[in-house]
C-alpha cells in the first residue's frame, strides 16, 4: 500500500541546510526528509528522531526487503557493498535513538541530532543519488578502490 505524501506545513526560517541533491531523491523519500527538516527547524524532537529511523527503514526495505530487522538490514547493506563498516556503526545509532523516540518519547541534543541527520543524508546521497551500480562502478568497498601512489 502506497500512501500519498503530504508535507508538513510548519512555518519557520530553515535552520538546517538542505543539500542541493534533495530534489534527486525519489519523491516519497524526498517528502519524508523534507518533513524531518521541518521538524528539525523547530528543534530536535522525538518525532524528528523517529523520522530519521523511518528514512533508514525505507532504504533497508528498498535494498534488502521488508522481512528483515533494521540491524540485519544494515549488515546486509554493508555485506553488499552499499555502506561501509563506519557508516553501519553510525546508522546503528539512528536505530537505537529512533527506537527510544518511538517507544519512550526520548529526544537527543541538537549536536547529536545534527550528527544523526547527517548520517542519514550521507546514506540517502550514496544510496539514491550516487549509486555506483548506475554508473557501472564497483560498490563502496574500500578494498576495491584503487590506491593512489605517494611517490613523486
């Protein structure tokens, strides 16, 4: 079932910069991210944190399928070369704090929210916008990248 997305109508001067590539995201993902930005402009909240977790879940569903846990999905995205080990660890924090927001109404500090939002932005950029498979490039595995020589 696909629900039509209607953006939130929160009025505030944007305090969170919006990357230029947001318009390149699939419409549903773009709408969800826009909602998270609108919430973030009012200050970090449990709803904003839950929104970050929802965005992560959408990427896992797209990349792995609907029948896996988020943690297992991140491991599968890593094993498939879509995310690095470091990204996986950062995104595990989105799961932890997102679950706390959903189940306990917990929020995070402005600095922590910014870090987690940037982690999601990085995931969205790599997965939907700069997807290496679309260009025929190798996946994001460090061992596949050519090493530059430091010799003069």
